[in-house]
């Protein structure tokens, strides 16, 4: 151990000025630290409590004679003492244990001015079952308040244990016995130590000749002998790992639960042992100089952190972060550890960087402090041009030292290998930025080290996320021409956009790109198709359409057939999401949408899909591959070119002319086919059982008009009930047969048609300006049959056509005149009848007003019994008993219902007359509006004056 270096990592704070206060006159027999104070027990039975400045807070008389042992509890502010009191009986021992509550201070008594804490309990240690012996060691364990476990070591090899709630004296006592030896002086219990791990409770017991371990969780406790050597009192302590430490003249021994551990050969008699913050404290007696040496050992780093010559030490304590030595002359030495910065400065001045590194690591300093030490060591090595070793130190600072500090030092081209090593470590720890990745890849490419580049890019041992910025690596590899490496990184990182960009833009491997997209999840495949679909459609249209179809239909026809309106369709992408990729490939778009609607019959986007398909079908700008690219048909047809044309040098012109003509023919044929598809789509997407079409009808009309698609317009107008627009199409085309056939179909009111179409048709022929006698006669047949127009209107309309003669309408006029004559005759007869009825009524009214009525009924109209007085006679010639009439009856019960119905009818007519909507509806639906108005006037419902019907004019 003499080779261990010595350092002054500790310093004395009190500088020899501190001492036990004079208020404590007795000899100090025991000391204890804890809870921010030091408790000292004296031979006069008093206990003094010292504060941080070693001033007496207060003292009290704990025992009558002397205080032998003392310990402060940590969980509660209790003080446990063992001392001698007055003997009250010869049979009872004077040694007792007391527990004081330091939070409760009460007057001691009138005999003393000192205050004393409340004594919670007093226990006699020795009883009949536990005979008296000399106490050598004492230790208290706080299990869980208020439970205490007190171990008392005796000079006869026994350990008395007291467990329980001492304050309430709910305790149990038991004894542990160390194996006896022949020499009584060799089995005194010189040291005790508790070891608690979870629920396991163990007790170390040290004698001068053995080290034992008791397992207290067993009943009865089991004893295990760990070693056949021991030590004297005060040379026993416990470290932070709850290992027992004993000091012997030849060495210091560590013990764990399974036996002896490490041994440190420190020569000299160990008077005191202690443990402080990972340091071993030893007070060693020097046999040659009769002086004591106080050493602080750093066992991890194998150095002496502090060493000083001291006098006779009576007690060794640790409190307030200080090491406290109480000397036999009551002087106090307070030793404190220097701060880490001071210790490191001391080591740096001596260039002891390895010691400094070991120091910060062993004392678990923060990572930043450790990195700073490593940086300084690296700078020291760099200054000595030991670049490899310097780089090894800089690598250990990764994560705390700014990488640019190291990179700047090694940017010299001669140090590129060290720089590459540093950048590799930076990436391995996942701390590299984009710039670091760029720099490392540039180093590889500059060194042309493909092997390392492969290892960096294709490291199969890498777990989890990549240790470099993927996007930067891809860009650098692409720029350097390492496309395969970039491709590998993109695929492994699942950067689909980069992988496809390299395949399509750099390598042109379209088929492989399509296969890769097919292997992706549907959501990811959809995103990549939106971005790169335009290129794929241009070079691989059929395969691209197939992939899109699988994405939009889930690739399962059975899935499509199960339910048309299921949530499954809503979760799939819509074909309209990919329409932009077909901006230059209309033919592929048409193929894609056709195949989609053939599989999916009830897509949520069916309106948009049908609209797009209609636009494609009806558009005249849809481009097609040239004829020369189709089956070589052009070359076969060109073989008929004559030799004369070849001789005249006109082959080229003939070939170009032939190609253009074939293109026009093919284009026209394709246009017709597409229009036929459009018409089929219009009809299939708006069948008779559908209220609304599966496309935008207004947009479809516009498309048909823009592209002059007559068949589509006719279908749409008919479905939209725009019958006038339908016949307008035939009129515009001068299709007379079709026009009449259309009116026959759409002008039949019995099937929901519009009869007024015949009037529009007649007007068309009247303004045609050419001979159309045959058509006019046929139109007049239907006008006459349904009585659509008055004859005068027909004549006025046809008179505008100078090519028509009277013979066209002669038969029609004759029939109409005959009908009108008959109607006039019928009306004349009706007028005469009404006049006769009116005259008869007037005569009756006059008779009622001027002549008397004779009532000759002999029976009551109601009861049919003989009429007697009182009786009531009505002008309608009905008579009743007065008793057969109700109260206040002023109308004939027989005639009143009929009269009331007439009044109700009149009121209803008057009410209808005020209902404008009903009047105009009748007027609109009637063939002869004048008759409706006349009928209203005839009923008097539109008269300005109201006449009481009971008033006879």
C-alpha cells in the first residue's frame, strides 16, 4: 500500500480551535451523531447536545452515575442511552436503558436548573432470564416506527436483543449466543452491524476471534460463522453496501453475507474505523513514534485522499458532511472534503489525467464534469501529437462535448482516418446531425473506402432506428453516384418516396418500382402513387392501372359483391384521388375508371367518376397512339405503293399522306365508339327506377351540347322532362319524321306527356317556309283529337307558311265548323230551357208575395198523426205539430237540409274563388281557359257584389 499516491483531497476546517464546551466538565464516554447535532455522554451521567458550531444546545441528567452508550434515532427525534443509575435493590442491576423524546422538554426538578427531555421509557437490561454481564457494544435498528430492535453485545459472547414498541413496553427479549471459546477474553462482542435487504434482517457479530452472522428472520435465528478472526472494539464499521468492515493490525477486511470479501493490507493497529461517502476512515497507531495517523482511503481509485498525524483520538463521527475527531483532551478536529473542482485542478497541475478520470467516475460526478476531464486529457494528448489516443478520449466525450470542437482539430487531411473514426462513433450513438452524416460520407468517398461505406450503410447489426440522418445519407450517395447505396438506405428506412425517386429518376427501373409499391401497405401505396403515378402511367400504363384498381377495390371481387353500401368502401381510397396522375394519359384514365365501375357498383364517388368518364367519352381531344405503333398495320398497307411513286421520289409524301388519312379514320372511329359508350353510360346510370342519376345531369347536358352529341342530349332532355328542348333538337336537325314520332311519344297526356308540344310543332311547320303538307295534316289529326288549339289559332299559325294551301286544312275546318254548329245548337236549347225555368220561378215568387196560401194538410208531416192546434205551417206546404218542432225552429225540417247544401255549395264556390292558386291551376290545366273564366262568372263567384240567396229578386 506504500505505492498508493497521496493527495490532499480533504482539509481541516476548525484549524484546531474547536473543542468540547466547558459546560460539559465530565469525561466523555460515548458519542453519537445524527439529525444535525452531536450527542455526548459523560461519566457524570449527563448528556450534552452540540450544534453545528460545537456549542452546547442544552444538557440534561440522563443517568445517576455514567452514560455508557448513546445513539440517536433517525426516523424520530429520540435518544437511546445505556447508563448506570442508583441501585434500588441488591437483586436489581444498576444498568438500565432509557429512551428520551427530544421534542418534549420538561423541567427536571427544583434541585437543578437544567431542563430535561421527556423520558419515554426506562428498561432494566438484566433480569433473571438475562444475567448481568459487561456491555461491550450497543446498536439500535429502527425497523418501522415505533418498532425498535436493540442489540447489546456482552463480554460473555452473548447478545441481548430487545424488540418492539419500547415506549409502551410491548417488547420481546431474546438472546443470541456466539460460539464459546476456552479463553473468555476472546469472545466478547466487540462489534455489531445490522444488514437489511428487503424483508431479510441479518446481524453481524464480531469478537476478537470470530465474525458471525445471525439470520434474524429465521425462528430461532440461525448463526453462521464467516471467519475465525476478529478485532477489538471501535475497529468495526459498516459501508454503504451494508458490508461489515473490521480492522486488524495487518489489514482491513470486508465481509458479505457469504463470507470474507476483499482485503486491504494497511499496516498498523486500527484504533478506529469509519465510512464516509465511499471513503474508508482509519485511525492507525504508529508503534514506532507512539503517534496516531488519520488516513482517508479511496479504495476504488487506490489512493490516499488524506493523511495527517493526530493525537489520541477518543471518538470518530460523521455529521454535517464533515469527519469529526474528538480527541482525548476534548479538542475537536473537523475535516471536510474539498470540492471536485479543487481536486481536479490539483490533478491537472500534475498532469494526472488518468487519476482525475478515475476520480470523477468513481464519485459518480455528473456527465458534464466527466466529459470536461476527458476533454482536457484529450487536449493534453493532442498537444503531444498522440492523435490516436487523443481521439479515444474525445470519443468518450460524445454527447457532452460539442462535436465541432473535435472535428475542427482533425480536419487536416492527414488526420482523416481519426476524423472518420470520430464521426462513426457519433453516428453509432445517434447524436450525429445532417452535417455530420454528410461529412462522414464524404470522408468515405474521398478515401474510396467502399467497404466502410457498405458497413455504414448496410450495417445489419443496427437495431432500431438508424444512427444517421437518412435523408442526408441518401442525398450524398445520390450526388456521389452511389445509387445502390442510396436505394438500400431508403428501403431499409422505409422512406418510400426516396426509394421510388431513385428507382424512377436515377435508375429508370419502372417495373421494380411498381413491384415495390404493390408490397406496401394500402395507405402508403396510395400516397406514393399520388406522387409518382404520373411517371409510372407514362411508362407502364397497364401495370399502374392494375395497382390502382387493387388499391381502390381492395383487390377482392367477393368483397365488392357482399354489400354495395358497406363501410368497407368508405375506407378505401377513391379513384378521384388519383385522377391528377393521368393528366397526360387520358386513355389510361378511361381504362382505369371503366374497370373500376365494372367492379364497384355503388362507390361513394360514383357521381364524380361518371362525370369524368362522360367527359372522356364525349371529348374530341382524347389522344391515341399513332397507327404506326399498332400491330404494324401501316407497314403492310404501305406495300401497295407503286413502283412509279418510288421512281418519282414521292414515296415519303405518299407515306405521310396515307398515315394522316389513317389517323383521321381511326380517330373518327374511336370517337364514335366513345360516344356510344357515353350513351350507354348515360342510360345505365339513370334507369327508369332511379329518381336521380348517378352523374351530374346539368354537367352531362353541357358536355353533350359542347361536343354536339345529339343522342345524349335527347336522352337527357327526356329524362329531365324538358320535352320542348327534345323537339328543339329535332327541329334543329330538320328531322320531321323524328319530330312527329317524338311528339307522339312525349305529347300523350295519358302517359304523362305534354300535349302543348303539338302546338309548338304546328308553329314550327307554320314558320318553316317549305311544303310540309303531309306532316301538317298528321299534326292536325292529333291537335283535333285532343282539342289542343282553337281553329282560329291553327289558321293563324299555318298562314305564315306561304307554301301551304287551303286544302291542307279544308277537312279540318269543315269538321270544326260542324262541331261548332252543333255546340251552338245545344247551347241555344239549354238557354231556352233555363229561360223557361227562370220565368216559372219568378211567377212562383210573385204568387207567394201577392196571393194567400191555403194549408189543407190534415196530418203532421213529422209524426203523421192528425194535425191539431197549435200547429205550424211553412210556405213549402209542410205542416207540423208545434210539439214536433224544436225550440226556435224557423225552418222546415224537411226542406232545410237541401237548402243548407245549396248554401254550403255556394260558400265553397266563393271560397274557391278567393283561392288564386286553385283558380290558376284550373286555368292552366284546362284546354279552354275562357270556359273556366266563364264558368266562374256564371256561378257568380267572381262578382264584386254578394247577394243574400234568401233574398228573392
